[in-house]
C-alpha cells in the first residue's frame, strides 16, 4: 500500500514536471533572443504595472514558472526521501528540474552564438573601416544626450552590403558608435534585436570595444535614445573586445 502510494506520487510529480517544463521552455522561446533575466523581469514588471492581459505571454510564463518552482520543491523533497530506496527513479525527477533550469537560462545562446560566428568577419570588416576612417559619423547623426555625459553617441547607416549585420533603423543596417569628446570611437554597437519594453526601448546587441580599458557598463546610457535609467539585464563576454548585452532603457 505504501509502495503504491509512493509510486502514484512519483508519477504525478514526474508527469507534472515534464508537462510544465515543456510548456515553460516553449514560452521562453517567445522571448528570444533576450536573456532569462529579461524574460523574468518583463513578466514581473508586467504584472506589477497591471499591463498584463490574459492573452499576454508574460502572464502564462510567470504562472508556469511559479508552478515549476513549487513542483521542483516537491521533486527535491521526493529525491531526498527516496534516493536510497529507489535511486534511479528519484534521479530522473531531479534531472528534469536541472535540465529545465539550464534550458531556460541558456536558451539565447543557440541563437546569438551562431549569429556572432557566422557574421564575425563582416562585422570585423566594418570595425576596420571605422578604425581607418573609411566610415565616419557626422554631427547630424549624433544622439543628443544630457550635458553631464562624457561621451557622444552617433547613429550611422551601414553600406548596403553590410546592412544585414544590424537590426536597428527603419531599413535595418543602422549601427551606433559611442565616441569620446574628440569623436574617437570607443564602442561599436551592432543590434541583434530592437523593440519596446512597455513603451521603453529595449535591445540586444553585439558590442565591440576598441580600447579594452573601456567599460561597457558605463557607456550604454543613451545608446538607443535619451533616457534616464539603463538596466543591463545580462551580458556575455566573447573576448577582450566582443560583448553581447541585453538592455532596457527607462
């Protein structure tokens, strides 16, 4: 009798974990190429600001994620109680939880890394053109920032053959250049996605810093627009020059 009850409990937890994990991963894919931090932040802020509708993906994601946390607690409890008695079946539950968390957390990388490596030579060709002066922004392309900001930001349209390297702009192919007061380029921004977060700009991008001493975190203010706050939700460093960022401006 006790064994049957344990078996039923294990099957309920197992089936619930599998079902919710699959749905959660599918919903997570709707937020790509953004990070898991963005997904969770978007969902929480949507609820707190009463923006979420019943049909909003953020409402479903948040509800399923809460259910998944609850089931995870039961799964860990079951694992601790029944590991010695039924090792392999107890481990299966734990593996589902771990694989789901890993999938949620790393879901953007199968998208952003192929994009990076497949277009690396072309983006580095653009970087070389900017370094050599073949591509230079002018003052008409400058984004007006607050006077206390110690750098300038320019928006520049890439030549047609390189337009696919950045998603920004009405036609696409628009990059941003963060420069010092002497108009010397410090960071080059290639956008991989551009959108609106409840009316505010959000973007993911590959950033190339020409000087390895330049702080990416301190030079993303106003990259998309004149704003008051910047939320760097996630970043990923490829090497000393290349970074991927997930940003909301508010």
